[in-house]
C-alpha cells in the first residue's frame, strides 16, 4: 500500500485516524502498532515476519543492555549479536541474490531459473524476495540498540511502545529514518490538538501534490525516453529525459517524506526533515547535506564518527569517507550500478575535501551550481539505469554519441511536457517559499485564508488524477 492511493487515503487513513483520535491516550500506541502491521501486510503478509523478527531482536537487546548496564562484556556481546542478526536479515533478503549471481558468473555457472538464486549450482533462495522498506526499518531498529549501548537513551520496556516506534506506518517503508532519540519523549506521551493536525494535513497534501501532480507526470516522460533506441537518441532528447528523472526522483521521494512528516504530525509526532532544496547546492558535499538528510545523519553517527571521522589525520579521513560512500551505494540497492553510484559520490566528496572545495570557493556561484547539477544528473543516470552498459550508453547520448543534436522526438516531448518541466524546476527551488514568506509579511490575512483553499484544490486535483491513473510508481519503495 502506498500513500498516493485512494485505498490508503479514503479507507485506511480515515479509518485509522478515526480510531486513533477516539481511543484514550494509553491505547494510541496499540492503534499505531496494529494499523502499521496491517499496512505492511497489505501487499505481502509473509514479509511481516521479517519486520517482527527485527523488532524483537532489538527490543530484547535493549532490555539486556539495560539489565546488565555495569557488565561491559555482556553489553558488548548483546550489541554485536543485535547488529549481526539485523545485518544478516538484510543481507539474506537484499544482497544474497546479487552475491550469488556474481559468484556464479566468476565460476562459469548460469542461473537456471530466473525466479531462483543458484549458488554454484545449488538452489538456496527465491531471487525475488525483498521485504518492502527493509533497509529503512532495519537501520531504524538498529539505531535503538546502538544508542542504548552508548547510554544515550533510556530503555523502552513496553513492547507495544517499542513496536509502534519501529513499525510506525507513516515512515515505515521509505523514511525519514527516525531514530529513537528523535521521538523518545513522544512515543510515551504526546500532545495532539487541532492546530497540529491541521499542519499535518497541509504537509501531507503538499507531499501529495509533489508526488502525484509532478513526479508522476515527469516520470512518464523519463520512461518514454528510456525506451528509445540509444543509437537514435538525440542530445536534446537525452537531456530532456534526465532532467525529467532528476525532477521525478526529487518530487517522488521528498513528496513521500512530506506525506510521512504530515502523517506523523496528525498523530502527534515530529519527524526529522529529509530534504532541504538539494538542487540549489553548489557542491556535492552540500548536495548530500540537503538530500536524504536522515540517511546521511545515520551513516555519520553510526559509521563515519565511530571509524574516527576526521579526527585521525587526512589519510584516515579519506578512508572513512570511502567506506561510508561504498556502504551508501550498497544500501541503495544490490546491483553494480548502485555501488558505482556510491563510489562516484565518494570520490567527488573526497576530492572536494582534498582540493576541489577550495577551488569552488573561488568560483562564481552559478559555475559551482552547474558543476554540482551536472554531476548529480550523471549520477542519476547510473542510479536509474538497469545496468552499467545502459548507463554509459545514455551518458554517451547526452554528449552526442548518436551524432544528432535535436530531432522531432525532442520537440514533441518539449511541446507536451514543457509546462510540467518548468513547474517542476520552479518547485525544486526555494522561490515559492520566498514568495509565500513575503506574502505572509505583507498580506498575512490573505495567506491565512487562501492556504486551506489552495490545499483543498491540490487535494481535489490529486484525487481526480488517482481515479483514472494507471501510472503511480514510487521509486524508493524497493529500498
């Protein structure tokens, strides 16, 4: 089940919130847990077992660490067991097929059945098993155990409360990655009033507009371009396509994050922000401070800093950055395209740390922005392509490998998608935010009364789109 669906909005969400607001405070976390389990099991109930196992592992790990607070050996052993078991689940379901395919290739073996994973001729696991959002809820659950070991949080003894934290449906399958420290107070007691709920509804509708009206529209453009014969794809067509994907993945993922944050507010939670206008960045390092903020914070807290961060000399800093970005690529997917994508950003960020950042500081902002966006879009080609050869072939089209600068296809695409592309580019900047803030200063009453009508109009448009929509993907749903 995805947020941008009529079933979720008009049946699941309304039903869940109705019960949630009616029940007393002590029962609200039970409603969250029950509704979240239903939400997750909607698509494939068998995946629910994996999430429950992960939840129980870290719940009992937290209790043991708390119980043996003065015995560092037991605490450390418990932490290691928790991390190994969680990562083993993640590896088994997400990466075992990838490892098996590559080992088979090196050994000259073939995969006999595309629905199975064969390791040196032995059938050991269905290839297509991937619990939805496993990367998100595994990292979220692990953070609790690690923070408990560090002594940064208090133990959560109530299994229902802990289960509500891990399985909370607003951010369960696609983030933001919410650490226990983010909502430790709210999971036990939180305040809900009409103003907070209204802010949540407004944020949710904003995310709906991003996802349904913009991401879905430009996504169809990208899918169309990707089907073209690479040998005949003009430079302009290739650039139109990757600009469309650049907008799609931003509005798709940030829209989903907005909906998650809005749903959290409706329930009295304040989830961390996940995006801060990343396409305004003037360096790759800045881009990653603005994009998928909670993932970056997770790797910084649990990988980069424990490795030594930048405190042990330049060589160690470079090594630590390389490890983080290799893991970032691996986290996103079990394919060489994702690994190469992560390594690309790792190399660029290391270069900026060593010398390139000082050069960028001396250049005009617009040149720094062009440098950043060019590399980001090349990165998205890798990220979106089914394999490395397709990615490099597409990059070749962007720089003239077909020998055709423009063609009728490019003009046709511009004619049909120009409006949504312009709207998307405008929406990816902070221009609209500046306009609204200026209006709030000069015409506060107008903005106050106009906002609900504008959001209502967006909601109606989104609903109308969903009634007849056949194209409604969510790019980060598989991670």
